[in-house]
């Protein structure tokens, strides 16, 4: 097992109508400089989004969300942003904006298993909780 490393993360939010300020969590962005990792996992629950705003522009939102993992990956496919350092890309991704895709404030943590931590963040911040078992 690796020694614990610090990481920063932000939750990706979809705000279909910025004027209303309502949002659903759609993913996480995690940066760990010690390991040289910048990763995003997006899991948009389209049914929840449409329940919030039946007129949401799903193709535009999907396209905006697809940019996030590409910027994390870096390289030429991400354009000019892909040439920035890992930290610069993270900072750009989590910068405040008033568009339909936003991020939460940045939080920090420590972990020995970054992949397990990403799964935990998705479970606790993005995925729907499992329904309670009745009568058990």
C-alpha cells in the first residue's frame, strides 16, 4: 500500500437554468500532484436532470461535460489547455463560472488509494443512494 498522499477535488455540477441556481451533481475532478494525477469521472443522471428541467439541452450539456476529462488528460486533443501543467489545468477546471456546468468549491483530503477515493466520492456525492430495503 502506498503512503497517504494529499489530493484536491471538486464536484462537477450541472445547472440547467443558472437563473434558478438549482443543480445536480454529475461527476468529480480529482488532482494529486504527488502522484501526477488529474482525473475526472462524469456520471450524468439524465433522468434527474430532466426532472429538474424538462427543457434542458442534453446535447449541449453532454458536450460541455465531455471537455472535462479531455482537459484532465491533457495533450493535443485538449487544445491549448492540454499544454498547461496539471495544476494549471485543475485550476482552470474549477474556476468559478456562470454556465450550465460548474464546480463546487475545492476540498482537500489524504488517501492511500486514489482510485478507491474517486469511487467513494462518486458514491457519496454523485450517484443516487440505494433505496432502503423495506421489511428487512
